[in-house]
C-alpha cells in the first residue's frame, strides 16, 4: 500500500497558505509595529527576503525528492548518514509535538472568552476530531485546511475592507515610512523583521505531503512560492493600516492587534476576529498532526523509526498508527505540562532544520552539478527546476543570522 496522490494544485496552494498564515499575523503584528514603528512594512519585506531563500531551497528539494518525511530524506540524500537523518527527524517530531501542545493550551483560553468549558474536555475532544480527520484521508484534511484558510483570509480582508479608508492618509504621511540613517531606526527594523520572520514559517510543513501531491515537481514549488508572495503583500498592507490606525504603544501592548484595529470602527468587530482566532488554531493543530504522522511514516519506511508507523490504512491510504501516536502524545503533554520555555526551544530546532536543509541542497547541487541544468523560477513548467548555488548559500547564512539574533534576544530580554 502506498500513499495516494490526491492533492491537486489548488489544494496544495491553500494548504501552503494556511500553514504559513496560521495565527501568526493575528498576534505578532502588534509586536512588529511596536519594535519597528512606522517602518513595520520594511520589517515584513526584510523578513520575506530572509524567508524566501530557505523557501526556495525547500521548493527545489521537494521537487527533487518528493517523499513523505521531507527533511529526513533531504539530509539522508546529502550526508548518507542515517543517524543524522534520524536525529533531525526526531527533533522535528518533538518540536512539533511541544509547539502543538502549547498552542492547545492557548486554545482553551480563546474558548473561555465565549464559554467556560474545562481544558480536560476541550483538548481531548479537539484532538480526537482532528486526528479522525487526518486518518480519514489527506484530501479531507486538505479540504478542511482550505476552508479554514479561507476564513483566516476573510478575516484579513475584513480588516482591510472595514479600515482601508485610512489608507487615504498614506500619501501625506509617506515620509514616516521611509527609513533614515538613524541607527535606532535600523535596530527597530532588525528587531521587527526578526519577529515578522515567524509569520512566514509554515511552508516547511507542506513538503511532508509531497508524496500525496499530484505532479509535485511542478506543484510543490509553485504552491510554496505563490503563497509566500500573496501573504507578503497582505502583511505589508495590513501593517500600513495598523500604523495609520493606532499608536505604536497601543499596538505593542496588544495581544489581539487586528481586533483592536477593528474596534476603532465598531465594538462588535473584535468578536469576529476572536472567532477567527479560534478557527486558526484548529488549522495549526491539524497541520501539525498531519506533518508529524508523515515524518514518522517516512522515517519508519527508511527503518529510522518503529515499523508500525509505516503501516497505511488500505482504504484511506493514511498512516493510522503514526497519526494516533502523535495525537496521544500531544494530548498527554497538553494536559500535563506547562511548556512555555520548551516551546521557545522549538524555534531553535526549526531554525537548525532550516540551516540543514540549505546545507543539504548545497551539497546535493555540488555533487550533481552536471546532472541538472541551472534554470530559473519553477512556476509554470512541469520539469524539475533548480536554482543557482547562491540560493542555498544565502538561505544558510540568513538562517544562521536569525538563529544568532534569537539567542541574543533570549539572553538579553
């Protein structure tokens, strides 16, 4: 039994957009504006530039090696060290489990703004439902993720539509959005771009369903790149509206910046954003359950994890035992531990994985430089496209830079 190719390009595009969008912009926007001030749009542009090189590396590797398990296969192909691939795979699984369990605790807080249901009821119910969807089939999971992605996008477009009239002030205030040579401004932009970086990650989860995608050589890179471009434009636009709507101090202290922006128009609007926040968290949890199961499946198939995780349901073509295991572990951690400090460690793991992906592509390209011609931008044709060597090199350098910045912030703040 093999994984079934059921994800066409539209489903992949929404899958990618939904995994990147998540809840990030709904929460982090205020912090970015608080750090960068009126230069927040610049911070998002820099964050997008930092992200795109690693995204391109992921895109090319997903086309070269369209297998479930993603990074595990890339590292194995580059280094031929099973123990290294195993370590990377388990690090990915552990970080995803911890971050998902942490998010679930946050989800209970959102629920309590509407109805007082205890965590020991909310969390198991959500895990059971979402694990069931994941087992039901990848097309069903992708369809639900698509619906939730559309709801999240509606939330952003709602903010733009209801508050966009303030953009008429932009031409008269455009000088505020142009950086000077002031060192404090550049420090603010750097700080803001570091925070904004985490609104772009998520594309790395998409590659784990490459084996279930139709024509992955063409569709995986297109889905990742187009979703990043679309979200970059939306993030920049929403950050301009935020800067024009509220003071930097207000947004910096806000835990729900989009709700606060909408509150300027009508006191009922923040409730809508809170509901969308609830839905967005569901999306994030489902994506992580699917991702963990695929990584475990890919590892088990290569004999890097218990063989039971490689077993597929003959009807749904999904890794049932890997999915059940991920759901049980997430549930246990979510109900047992307070993991804020551990959740921070997941960022380090993710950045380390980004660095390994860029390094893996660099090694593979150097080794196979005569096998594939260098071509550009894999958006519209079906053959495998490759990027020049500077793409993984810059991806590696920029990822390590972000990693060092995060270490600096965690030590000093």
